[in-house]
């Protein structure tokens, strides 16, 4: 990584708070100083600048920027970006998330083609596509996801496609629509333990998210499924292990676990920072439970090193089947 050591969470301009008017009434939660093991370097490489230029050229949004991901410098230097489709405004207001909340605009019909063209320019071998929640749409945006996947298959047939979708709560047929478009990986994050859903993820339902992952495998048992958790929100070790068991019961292949980092004083406070040794223990336990792939570290995020991890995921399945 390039640049001088910095903490990107502390670099956000004050105007970021204006992205979250629904949180304005909440008392401030002081942002705790982060330990040395999760401090990162400011992004300033030529590759970072070129990736940013391409995103602006094609009018594309990335979760890397919108969610203030701490790995943006490293990933964009390698020309790895996670596209965020269907606008930059989410219909939900999760207590952990830095994406703006409000009334979204109309879908951009040119977005699938623009993403496919940008992927070609970046020369990506593996692409991750996520989105805001679009509860305002009849299908939750499933058709738009399918259009993006189809455009990528057509424009970049050698690029593997990973989707990180919303839960499609009360959107009948949405999961099947996305699966039919044939992404290589279907990811949906549980985010946290069920006890914390009412405060951390109030617009979602734990068992709806779990059933989504199970439904993907029911429709297409060969499709890779993936889910992620944050720690540091007040969960217990025992609760995390139970979530792992729930995910394995849903036949999820790949688990990611990372440290929650508080975006602004109006977001959920950090209960504690889990140590690298504790992440190593979680990874060991998850592998013992039967996941094909596990990525657990303080800076792990859903799409961090996604391309390399997908190659390992395929190899792990082949080895298990041999």
C-alpha cells in the first residue's frame, strides 16, 4: 500500500454526517481510536487515480467509496472495485452503514452496459456487483441485477461475476431471477447475530436472509454461496458460532468475518476491537464446521481479495469432490 499511515475512518469529511438525516436525532457515539492492526495507508497510487477516473467517466458508483471501505487504496491500486448499482441512495437505514438513506431515483437503463464496458477497460478477471436496498421497486431490483450479469457475460465472457444482493424482503421470485442470470457467486451478508437485528439492521429479518441463501442452493445446488459477518457490535463468541452453524445448515460455501468500523458519531458504537488472534480462532472454528472458504481478519470485507478467493473456492470444491 502507498502513502503515509492513516485511518480512513477518521479522514471522512464532516459533510458525511449529512448523508444520514434519519440518524440526526441520535446521540453522538464517540469514535474510538483504532488499534495499530487496523490502521491503513491513504490512497494515492496512479492505479487508484485511474480507477476513480473510470468510475466518474461512466457515471458509476462503488461501495468502496460509498461505504468508506478502509481497503480502497489497496484494492483500487490493483484495479479491483465493487460496483454499487441502482443508485447511491438506500431505502433502509442500518445502524452500521455509511451509504446514504432516502428516496432513490429511477434506475439507469444504461448502467449494465456501462459497467460491462468499465470492467473491460479495467481488465478485471473477477467482478463484484452489489447494490443499495431498493424496497421501492416491485422486484427489489432483481431484474436490474440480472441485466448487469447478462451484460457482463456478453461483454466480458472470461470475467467471473460475484453478486452481493439485498435480502429481497417480500419480493416474490426475485432470488430466482438473479440465479437464472448465472452469477458465479451469490453473496448475501447476514451482517450480525439475530439478537442485534432490531438495533443494527432494523429493516431486515435474520431468518429471511438465511432463507435467501438456502433458496439459492435449492434452485441451483452448484452455485457458490457466500455470506459475511461483522464483529465488534456487542455479539458474543457463542452467538457467532451459532450463526456459523445456521449458515452451514443453509449449505453456504464461503464465510467472511471482519471488524466493524464506525463511520460517524451517529452510527452504532464499537463495542470492542477483536484481536488478530481472535479472528484466527474464528477462522479455525469455521473451517472445522465445513465451510469451503473462510476469510477472517480485522480488515476483511465481503469483496476484499474476492478474485483470488474465488479461485481458491473453486479449487477447494474440486479437492473435496476428488
